[in-house]
C-alpha cells in the first residue's frame, strides 16, 4: 500500500482525519482509562468484547480527575509533538528539556521515566541515563510502557520512515532503554503511519489489518537490525526482544491473546510494555470499531489509562472515527490549572497544522 500522492485531495483529506483521530484517540483513551487506572479486576475472557460497566468518560481514579482530563500519557506525547514541530524533526536535547520541564509539574510519572529524568538532573548524559539504570539492575530488566504510550506523534508529524524509526529508537532510549521497549515503539509507530496512509485507498478493514500485520513484522526486522548496529554488544538481547514481540504479534491475531498467563499478565504485569503492545494489537485486529475496542480495554483495569491511550491511538488511526460524545468530553473540558492548560488535548491537535514537509 502506497501513501497518498500530494494531488490525491480525497486521499489526503482521509489521511488527515485518521491522523487527527490518532492523536485524539490517544487522549480519549487516556481520559477514559484513568477511572480504572491500577485497578486489579477479575480475569475476564477475551471475546465477546466487554461492554461495561464503564461506558462513558467519568474521571476519578487514583488522581481524582475531572471527566475529560488526561494524564502523563497525553502530556508526554504533547512534549514530544511540540519538540518535533519546533525542531522540524527529532532533537534529543530539546525533547529531554521538555520532559524535564514537564516532570516537575506532573502528578503522574512512571517509575522508569522518573528514574531516568532524575539521573539526567544529577548530571548523566541524556543518551546514557536510561541505559545506565537498565544495565545496573540485577535480575529482571525493567521494560515499562512509558515510551510506547507517548510516541504516536512521531507517526503523524514525521513523513520519512527512516526518520520515524530513528526518532522512535532515540525517544524510547531516553527513559526506556530495554530493546523490547525500543522495538515496540518502532513497530507501533510504523503501524500507526501505515493505518493512516491506508485511509487513502478503498481497502476493507480486513485488508487493512493484514497490511498492519505485514508492516509490524517487517518493522520489527528493520528496527532490530538498526538497534543491533548501534548497540553491537547487545545483539543477543535485541534478537531476543524481536522474537518476543513477534510472538506478541502472533498472539494478537489469535482469538485468545493469552494476556492472563505467565509474565504477560494484564493484571500482575501492569505497566509491562509487552502487555500494552499485545493488547493494543489485539483490539486493532478484533474490535469492529473504536468504541468497541476502547470499552473492552478500559473495563479490564490494570494500567487502564496507558493501555487505553496506546490502543486508542491505534484504533483512531485504523478507523478514523471516534464517538463524538467522547471527543467533546475531552476537548471541551475547561482547564483549572496551568498544567491542565499547558497539556490540553486541543493544543496537541493544533500541532497537526504544522509538521515536517
């Protein structure tokens, strides 16, 4: 599937709407999921899709948010998007400066993100802080979802696939050095871009899903090779990460994604990148529309705001349509603080008007 040509006005318009739904879907999923954020709920089979009990954006949750307000997922994505626009591409120093400015105001910060930014504040080089932490940990290496949750703007603000891959790798390495995190970000960004581009062509939903599967597999190969070349001493770890994520992709195509088993457990492994990655792909491959997919995710609890944000962006990119009542709840919420104003989803969407040529 080729991307639309500049003179394809209908195709360009369709792509633009899907790009808008990518970023808006991230914010809607974040705001919807915060109600059950960190909630440990009973295991419920995958299929049929869950339809409740929560059917509307209610706010609340561990941070007692008003309905429509967003958390660190959308806020960090906004930092990244603003940097991509201002620098006309990925600039490590600028991105890190924006993350550091955000973290001193934030009410919700993941452990790996907090640790990496604290190391940078103490003098570690931005390109080494997360690697230092990852290397120092004994036993199970941390592989959180904090980079995956924020990288969607790369897919819609950068046009070149090589630039997107380089940006996804570099952004993840700032806070989440583990190869599983870096490769997941690359594959996810490629999938978002492919889903948006497919809107310009008259493909069925199943054809789009088949294309996504092919894009994800190919990107895992390319990004693994790119990462192994830049980190030759970690080639074994990179190859292992590629195989694990390919297994996530395979299971996401199955009726049962096995997300209540072993280490990839939606409840016991809250915040694990492979849970969020596999869950978002499963919804893209099985939910008939944005609403059905998001309702299923948020009502499973766990890291519901981040799972909702990651899947929300992918469902938005794939379907290009989000229930208007949910859009209005998120876009019309009146900010009551400088933080809420600074990271309001309206400002994130406004960045689409200026992007890399």
